[in-house]
């Protein structure tokens, strides 16, 4: 309705919101109708801003173009604007034709419109024509006959400016549809190079030749020899750099096109940028081109080569040469890199440590302890990614954290995150002391965002003293009621974890749960509420076990035989807690691996062993790699004394260790929202939980699903359709547990965040309840409960015609 209004502002607002509508409802019939309406508006309106808004919509919805069926009907009104007297309108029309190239790639009238745009004297229209030409070049076989002759004429014209030639050469990079076109482009580029073109035109020619050769593999040796000779003998530095970039691109995409002679020539050019190209080759299947003699020659140049080239050469040597030989050059090269204060080169050099087994980690920290915090953070991150331990003394920790500048608070947060995760318990007190001092300095400078980030790190590592201190400092700056409730819940959680009394902790967590529920953001409240509820349930289980131990002490008994029913009841509660934790994790598809609830599941496993005396879960527990120290000590005690598992004294001792352990709050407690979700729609539509069909007909059901948010991680969806039989259903059917038949359980691939599934359901009883559910399947074949579920009943309605009845009615 807003598209038909006479107000330009309302029309523009409606148009720019269409991409979000398509993402929410990506149904072909809707998209087709909207595009036809946009085509009519494009012709009828006399406002170029509205036309520009339509162009932006078409550009941002290219992944929906395959759902448009009326392509010619959409083209007709759009193409009519090309005859307008307004150059701006014609240029917008050419760009619309360009972004819609996939809809009509072989339309002659469109290509002729592009050629007329190239003849224009208006730069705006000519640029739009070149844009459209680039879009059609990769998908139309008529480009070589229609457009290329015109581009050749423009290149050979004396009146063509250098800027226009560069734009035409940029178009040439996409003209790889067939060999005929690629040969035409190659000959044009060689002709331009022979005419001693300028530096920018030569750069464009080399890029066009490289892209054409990689796409079509036509005359590769000729192009590579040209690039090699240019890199060796060209006097212009810009052209030589362009030749190296083209060779590096070839080494990345098609290294098998190079031969040993090319490698020998690159070795001689290591002083420029040849080392980077050889580094690409060493990491590819063509690494056999780097012979032992070539590697020895490269190693000899490590001390004299420029620093970027020396790092690249070292990477080659660390990959292909013996470890002992490459270690000789590592530490001198690391000192050079540290002195240059180039963080990127330090990161690149440190990542090569994965190929060295006997690296001296303490020496690394000694070398880097006097460097900047940026470089030190890179060292810690590289070591943690390579599964190496961070070895530091208390003096080094104090020196590094104490010398951090307030302007580099982000690096301080990163460093503290790594140190808390990597250092042992003996260094946590030193780290916490330095963090407290840094927080005081941040508070004086008013850097509240850095304080909030440190608070998150502290809560996620169980350092609640620092977190509580920061929360109280930030409390006076909170204005919005949502922020006040959120920070109040954080304050209560910290106080609960610091409280020595179990009952008081439970009371504080109850209050924290109420504050979380008062938050207005539904997505954030959902996950926070579940997490706080899990922790609260765990504390209540601790309280039950504590009461059991107290009762046993009053009865002067150490045997668990008299408390077996109570222990079994607690074990069932622990099992429910585990299911709740895993269900919460299964919904967090956008969370990072560190955000999991492994610590909570580990505690639940320990409690299960205490309640049941069954050690079958112990092998699973011991496979955890990042167990907190206190829990690790508890596990070792359980493993070493299995005979004492059934004694009350042992339960009390283990429970004492668990209750004093601070639960590390996962990072997804602080996420803003869960972006990925799945929406389901059915045809026929569900009206108040009912689908109406004609009497005696099967239900022809179409299920459509849309992935909202970041769907790049999702490979497919597991769509399940089940039927819950009513009491009056036909007997003799095969039923699963609970009287539920599985009608469909099919994994359907996702195509651009959308899937469509057609089913035929044999309706046996109108009292049956049908349920459609969808789960996401990632590329590791893991299931995620981010989908939705819809349920419905089938109702007989004689006013609804089946497809066969509708066909008879129209005949």
C-alpha cells in the first residue's frame, strides 16, 4: 500500500525495507510480485532518487533473483527508461541492467543499450555502461561480438583518457566466458604494452592478462615469461610491484604452472618480493620445485635479505628443511623483528613455531618481555593457538601488566584473557593485583568501556572480586532501566559466588534471576535466565548433599546404604541438570568454542559418581584438556581412592571442594542476541492450529524454511514430521513410544538460506496432531536446536477443493 502512495518519503522508506522483508519471507511468489511492481515504479516515477533506491534494493537482493519468474515483464519497463533525455536516469538504468545480468544475460537489446552508453559523452553514463559490461562479460557469449569491438575502438582512440583506459582494462579481467573473447583481450593487452603504455595502464594490462590466464589457462607460459621479465628488468617500481603481485596470485591459485627455471629466477629476486611468492609455492603441492640446493641458497640470504623477505624465507626453511637447521636462524631473526616493532611480522614468525618441537619457551618470553604489549599479546595468542604453555614468572607478569599504557586497554584485556586461561593458580593472585591497579587507573581516566571488558574477563575466569569492584564503579553511570537490571544481576551473581554460606548464595541467585527476567531484551534474557537457573539448581543440589552429610553426622554413621533413595533422587536431579545444560549449549550455534558449559558438565559428572558410585563416566571426565586446577585435584582424588566413594566422609570432603570452587560464567552470558534462527511456513497455511483439506483427500503439504541470521555455518536442516495418534486412531499401525509415528525425517540442503520440501500425508484420523520441527546441521554434522516447531490438526472442509477437483472445475 505504501508503494502506491503519492508521498515520495513513504515510497522510499517502503522500498529500502524490502531486503529485510525478503530475508524474513523469501517466498518466490512474493519476490516475483514485488520485482514486477518495482519495474513499473522505475518506469512511471520521475524521481531519480526513487530509481536509485530501487537500484540498491536489486543490488542487495541478488541471491533472490533466481526466484523471479516474470523476467521479461520486469525487463520491459526498466529498459524503456534508457531512451530518457535525463543522463542520470539512463545511468541508473544501465546499473540496474548490470546488477540484473543473471536474469537476462543473452538479451540483444540490453547489450546494444550498453554499447550506446559507451558512446555517451557523459562520464556518469559511460561509467554505468562499463559497470554493466563487466557484469555481462562473465555470462554472455555475445559480448565478444557486440561490446569488445567498441572497447577496442575506445582503447585505440587518441581522445581516450588514461582513466577511461584503466576502467576498460578492469572490465577485461571479467571477460573469461569463452576462449574467443579471451584471445581478443590478450591481443589487445599485448598491443597496449608494445605501445609503451603508462605505468597505470601497464599495471591494468598485467592484471587483465593474469586474470584471463588463470580463468581460461590460455597461453600460460607466454604470460608468466612476460611477468618474470617485467619483474627482472622493469625500471619503474610500481610496474615491478604489480608484476610481483600477479606472480604471487599465480603461485596461490595455479602453482603448477611454474617450473624450476621460474623458481631459480625468483630466488635471485628475493631482495624484492620473490620470497613471498616462494613461500606460497612451499605451502602448495608444487613444493617439489624447491630443491635442496635452492633451499640452501635461500637460507644463505636470511641474514642479508630485507626483513619481510627474511621472514618469508624462514617460513620456507621451517617448512621444508630440517628443524635443527632452521632453528639456527630463528632467534636472531626474532630479535630483528622485535626491534622493527612490526606486529604483523612478529605474528607471522611466531606461527612458524608449530613446526618446531624443541623451542625454548622461557627464552621467547625473556626476549619479548621488554617489547611492546602488542607484540607480547601476539606471542601469547600464538602459543595458545599452538597448544603451548605460557611460561612466566611473577616478576615478568608484574612488569608486563604494570607497564601497560591506558591507551592500549584493548591489548591489556586480550593479555589478561590469555594469562588467566594459561597461567597456573600461583600467578592468578599476581595477575589479579595488577588488574586491580589498572582498573583504578582506568577509573581515574573515565575509560568505562575498557573497565566493562575487564569485568567480563574477570567473571568468565571466576575472579569475582575484580568484577564486583568494577560493577560498583560503573553503577553510577547507568541510566537505562535495562542496564540497571543487567548490572544488578551481575552484582548479585558476584556476591553469591563470593559468599561463604550456601543458603545465602542461593538467596542471592534467586534475586539475580528476578533481575534477569526484568531485562527487556528477550533474546538476552532467554539465555541468561537459563544459565542462572542452571547454577541455582546446582547450588540447591549442593545444599541437599550438605543436609544429607549433616544428618549422617548426627546419626554417627559413615555408610551410604541408609541414604540410597535420597542419593538416587539427587542423581536424577543431576541428570536433569545435565540435559538442561546440553540443551542450552545446543541452541548457542553463534557462540565460540570457549563459551561452552564444559565446567558445569564436569561438576555434574563428579556429582553423579558421588551419588551412584559408578565410575563409568571417569574415562570421559579425564579426557578434558582445560580442567580448572581445583576440579583437577578433586578428579585425581576420586581416581586414586575408588573404594571410599560410598562413604559419607568422602562425599563431604569432595562437596567441600566443589562448593568453594567458583563457577566461571561463560562468555555467552554477555552476548547481545542469538542471531541464527529458523522460521517454518507451510502450504496450505495453518489457521489457528488447523489445516483444512477436502474430504477423503490426502494432505499435500509444502514445508518452507528460512534461516535468519548467520547461516554460513549451517550446511543443511533435518526436517522431521511426526504424527501423534489420538485414542481413536486406527489400530494395527506401527507406533513408536508415546503413540507417535515418524512420517518424515529428512536432511535437506540449504540453498542461500532457504529450503522447500514437499510431502504427501495420509490422513487417517482428524484427531491426530502433526508436528513439524527443524534442526540445523553444521559442516561437522552436529545438530543445533535453533529451529522452530509447528503443530496442527487436519480438518475436513468440503469448501476446499483438491488439485484434481480444481482442474475439473476449470475444464
